[in-house]
C-alpha cells in the first residue's frame, strides 16, 4: 500500500504542476496582451494607476518579457501549454531542459530577424520588436556584414533576415 500511496502522491504533484503551468500561461497571456507602456514596471516610473489586467505583477512580467525577447515572447505560451499538457497526460518529460533552451534559441533568432527587418522603433514596446537579447545578435550580424560594402551587405542582410526567422520557426516548432 505504501508504493501505491507514493505513486498517488507523485501523480497528484504532477497534476498540480500541470494546473500551475496552465495558470502561468493564462497569467502571462493576459499580462502580455494587456501590456501598457505607461504602467509602472522595469522601464517606467509611473504613478499608482496600473492598466494591466494582471495588476502590478502582470505589468512587471510583461515588461521584462518584452524587454528580453520582444514580440516573440508570446511564443513562450505554447511551450508552457505543451509542457502542461504533457504533465497532465502523464507523458514522458525527458529532455525538457534542452527543449526549453532550443525554443528560446528559436525565439532569439526570430527576434534578430525582426530587428534586422524593422530597425525603426515600434512605439509601445520597451525594446522594439525583438528585445534586448535579439538586439545583440542583430547588431553583431550588422557589424559583420558592414565590412562587405553596400550591395553585398544589403543582400546578405536580407538573407540573414530570412534565414534566422525560418530557422527560429523550425527550431521552435520541432521542440514543441
């Protein structure tokens, strides 16, 4: 009976983890969708009025995610939901750390593509389309291609816009 009790407790913990991940996904979705640049958070010193649906924690969460990853931060939600579904269905979760790392790599590649494609700032986001992490990757690519001259630089940058985006999508989808 002790082995059965142990299995039952492990299963209850797994189900609680799945429910927690579903709740986290809903929280992040509402926080990211209702993001307001005027909310007091990491990048803004504002008054006590918070317009985010999830309140101050939602404003901070959305601001940090948009700062780090930009718009591709929304792609964290399917990753969280797939992990929650796997926990709920009692499927094997082996390799989850590599899965998260590869999905984050795909998100960074997509963000770098957005930085290269749209270098002008997008009003309302703390770090433009791609976030700070992708900014570093995009400016590294730009610095390397600038040494080639005008025409090869332009062609190579377009290739480097399309390739990371498609590579990021491929890596992200394959890891779900």
